[in-house]
C-alpha cells in the first residue's frame, strides 16, 4: 500500500521529507521536483526500509492541519 511522495533533499534533515504540495514538504522545504527523485511513500514496509527514516519535522507534522491551512481553513 502506498500514499503520497517522499523526497531525499540531502538538506541535513536526516531522512526523507514528505511532500505536502508539489515542490513543498511538510517541514516547509521547497525544491525543484525536476531536480530530485520523488518516490511513492511506502507504508506497511519492512523494518529496514529507508522510508522508515523521515525528517523529524515531517514525521511530527499534522497533515490535516497543513492541508487545511493550504485550503484557507482555520480552526
């Protein structure tokens, strides 16, 4: 099973960043999608799978709040 994309930006975040919008990650990093390899984010993966290592900020982000903010929703 898969959902969304992750990118390894090699930006010192020690893991993959989760793409929230095209070219923007959950942790707020922007990137050129043509310049990096976007990978489909694998869930239900084995213990040693590289997608187990997400950027700390991306792993702690509340994706619902991020999507709501993009849509202009406030709580």
